[in-house]
């Protein structure tokens, strides 16, 4: 069974953070299908729908769930009061959830 793949990024430009997260997912072995979980800080709320759609296109993962919160965390740290994006990709097939 494939392991969960996580990615975390922060910065001043949401598109640059998204490119960073996408690269981390691809480098981690992300495959199309399954379920992705996405969390962003409040400073990215206006771009949330765009972020999800771009991740859908870049990863081939159709199903995404997540939210906007005061902070996010990942395996490399946690961020509050700054733009940050945390993503977890599951190893589950569409029939598993």
C-alpha cells in the first residue's frame, strides 16, 4: 500500500506556494485518483477555490476536502498569521472513501 504524501509551503505569493506544494507531491510519488486534503491559512481564503482546482489539474486527484483556518501544520512545521498551505494526499482509491 502506498503511504500518505504530505506537502507544506509558505510565502508571499500563493501561486509560488502552490508550485512548491505541487512539486513536493510529485516528488513524493503522488498518483492520480484518491482523495486529497487541503488546509490553508485565512490569508489564502480568497484563492482557496483556485488552489483546489489547480491541484486537481496538476495531480489528477479529483476529490478534495479541507478548509481555511487560523493556522496550518505539516511534517515540516506550523504556521499562523501568515500565508501557508498544507496538503495531504491519501493512498485510497475512489471506492475506499
